C-alpha cells in the first residue's frame, strides 16, 4: 500500500473522459461541480470551448486536449499519437486501429491526424481524484480504470461503456472494478435516457437543475441513479442476458430473410424486456459504486 500514489479526492470534482459535444460536462457544471474534461477531436474541442466558455472563464471547467494512451504499450512520437478522426460519426473517433476497422465495416470512414498523447496518471496527480469519473473513449476505457490501481484514492463512482458483444470482456471489466474496491453495479441502457431520465428533486448529487438530456448523453450518475446497486454476481447474470440479446437480434435474427422473419424479430424485441428485464437494442453503461461511497453534501 505504501507504494500507491497519494493525492486528494475532491467531492466537488467530476472527470468527463470523452467530452464529445459537451453534453455531459454542461450537466455536471450546471449542478455545481468542477469538471476536468478530456477530448481528442480538435473540432469538438473548439466547439466545446465556445459552448461552455462561461464555465471556462469562471475556472469551473478545464479541457484536456488529446488522447489518453497507455505509456507502457503506446509508442508516441514526441508526445504525439495517431487519432482516427471520424467525421461521419464523431463519437467513433479513436486511437485504436481495430476500432477504426470496425467502424469502416459499419459504413463509416475515418482518417488519421496527429494529436497530443495524454498520460492519465499525471493528470490525476495534477488535479486530484474526482468524486465521479465518466469514461467513454472508444477502445481505451480500461486504461483509465487500470491506472487507478496505482492510486490510494479512487472515485466514489465510475461509469464506462460496456462491451455488448463479449461476455469475456464484460467479466474483465467488472473484475477490474471489483479489484479496485467497487462493490455495487448497475447496467444502464443509454439510448432511452432522453425519454426516461430527469434530475431528481431534491438533488442528492450537487445542486438540483431542470435539465433535458440530449441524445447521446450519459445521463444521471452516482446516488441519483434509479434502481438497486447489484453485487458482482448479480450484474454478471444481467449482462449474460444483455450479451445474448445482442447476439440473437444483431448477429442472428438480423440476417434472417425468410417470410415472417421481420415480424419474429419485432416480437422478440418486444418480449425480451419482459422475459429478461433487460432492454435490447441500445447500448449499456456500467456504473460502479465504491464500497462506503457517500454522495457529496448538497
């Protein structure tokens, strides 16, 4: 334990890792939190600086420009790294070649640019450990999780995009979080957030704010999330149904061409939530709560 890096944890601080268009950062800022936001796409950085200028000027928001990489496995050229910039689907920008190849198979095109390589551990040492850490960086979420192993303090809450196609990868993600001391988990379906989520009143995270979540937003976090926090074994059971549902609907039934196949798929989509208590299609974020975590004072 003595070898762990000691740095303060700030209950008024949130890390938005994968800022995108600033939709999540704006929500956190409106709730009164300070935000350290990370974004690799220079066009999105520019638009976020314009969108959230008042918070930057007030010292509430710091944008870290560049891509988080693993310094042990990534060869950076004088502090630079290649980024696959996707102008068709901006959220698919990545430093991972295999993710860019996947996106190309889905009909999207990208091209490479050089951007700054970010050492995430150094950022944590500079700004401290946050109360909540939202992670959504295509293919690199686990770099941020694994860096926390070297720190004594951990965020009270973490969220990251779950792998919907590989149960093995889901088990790896949950196991890594459990090793860090996270004991409560929730699987939150993301595509319906604008329709089903709104900030609770009174607030239990920061200040209450009337807010309409945009498409693609990460939504509520921490103690404001609805539903029970499940132990590791229960969340893995839930993800087995989620992964199976994606496989059946996206890999098997999507390719059926026989008469009545579309109706059968539609019936499966309708009945799946009733039978399994999981929502398919869509995509999921895994939220994790640190043992003993308490919401910050309001």
